[in-house]
C-alpha cells in the first residue's frame, strides 16, 4: 500500500522518499530507486517471525536506527510532508525530529489501534507494565501527527470518544491500484494439484488478531465437498497452530504456504477463485484488512468474518461484492462458503462488483487526494 501511494505521488509530480528498515542489509544503510521513488533502507533487527519480546525491542529502536543511518541525508534533503504508518507505533520520535528540522507537516496513517487490540483479545491486561510501555510510545506517535487518518467511519467515531488526542481526524480508507494481473498459465493450480478445484485463498498475516482457527473450522466443515480447497499463504504467530490443526483434523482440503513476494502473491491470487479474510471476534475497533483490496483488484468475491459492529460488512454487502458474517457464526460462514462454491456466475458477478467498489471507494488516487487536502487545510490555518 505505501509503495503504491508513493508511486501515485510521483505521478502527480512530487519528489518522494521512503524510509524503511531491512534486516538483510550488510551495510548500515543503502539508497536505491524504484518506480521513481527514492528508498532509504537502514539495517535493523528482525520484526517478523521472532519472539514478541525481540520484536518489541527491535521496533523500539527503529526511529533511532533510521536517524543514525540517515542524519546527514535528512539534513541535506528536506521534505514538506511526512506520511507515516502505524503499525508500528515507534516512528513518533523520528517524525517529531524531522518536522523540527524541515518545518514539515505530518500525516499518520493509523491502521491498528495498538496496544488496544492486545487488551481486547486478552493477551495482556490494561494495567500491565508492558501496556504502559506501549502506551508511552503510542502517545509519542500521536503527538507527532498533525492529522490522523483512520480507516472507517466507526473507527473515527470510536477514536474521537475514547482517545484524548485532539488532532484533526480523517476517514482514510485503505487503498490499492486498480490493476488486474492477467493469467498467462495455471502454474500454481498445477503445482498444487488444484486444476479442478474451487480455491478459497487467504494471503497475509496468520496471527492471533485474525483468529485463523475460524478459517480452519470452515475447512473442517467442508471436508466432504470434493471441489473445495483452501490455500493459506503468510507468516505470523498462529502458523504452527494452523499447521498442527491441519494434521490433527486430516484437512486434506487445506494447503499452508510460507510468505511469497508481492508479485508472486498477485499471480497466485489471479489463478484462484475466492478471497478469504478473518478478524478476531473480540476486537472493539473496526479494521479493514488491506488484503481485501487485492481481492477486489483481481475481481475475486470476498468471503469473511468480522468483529461485531464492524462497518466493513455494510460496505461489502451494499456493493454486493461478497458475503460477511460475524466471527463465531460458523454456520453462517459455512452457508456463505457453500453459496460461492456451487454458483460460478455468482462468484463472477461479485468479483466484478468488487472491482467497481475499489474504484469508487478504495482507490490510491482518493487516498493521495485526502492526504494532500489535509496538508492544504493545515497551511490555510
């Protein structure tokens, strides 16, 4: 998403620099170009597929490591607008420092309310010292923002009431380009032995926040459907749980694969039939998973589960782009999955509708315009 946004700003005539960590660099930093975007990569510790303690330490160091690597470059190359993404919550100190030396404005793309969702899911108590630690950096993150963009109207309402942050707020939906990858062959179907299957595809984080057992239960319930198959691609803290459950329940209709490149992901998605998503029942905020946008771009009908009250259900179903149920409604999810399994014209129609929804609501052009409007609004004030 952030790369697509950067490329959109370049297409509008702006000069864009992306600052990002990399665990694989041999040097402390490198500067490259991609699609007209200047990329500053700095060496950092791992922040995925490691223990939660190590991840917290390595993310805490992100601002410090970025400043240490690029201090001279930052001072020589000022920018007018800083756009930063949360998660992670640990960019606040870097953004504040850059605002000071550049006189720039800042826009926080706020996608997850961390650490709130950790509390909601019972992973830590609200009174935990660890939560206090995260709250400190969360506050720094918000303080560095001139405008904060949340991803749905209900999130805006919830954040306005529950947060003490007094900053301008936008509804900034997730975004994607409207490009469809054309299928040149059926490489993945053939490689996985799925030529005659209707494939339910999930790509992304396989973690607690997604409640991946929700999808596993669906696959178990559909073991008697010979045409149905589930393909899950990604990494996260529930990978082993999913793998063990597949073995325990003899889920011959499930394939679990490690992460792949973005280009390969798009090619794989293009071959398959239905886009899956799942959100944990106990969330009290209203996440719009970014993976849905790639499903829309590839004209795939959407099948998923959400936390109660999430306004994503209304958006998807109003556009007739898929079926959405509340997580824990296993029967409702199963019935929707069967509707899509046995009705190819329905799958095709919902996929077309999803493509239109992407253009109308979730385009990268709309996201860029919203951010630039916020900058102009601040300049007028």
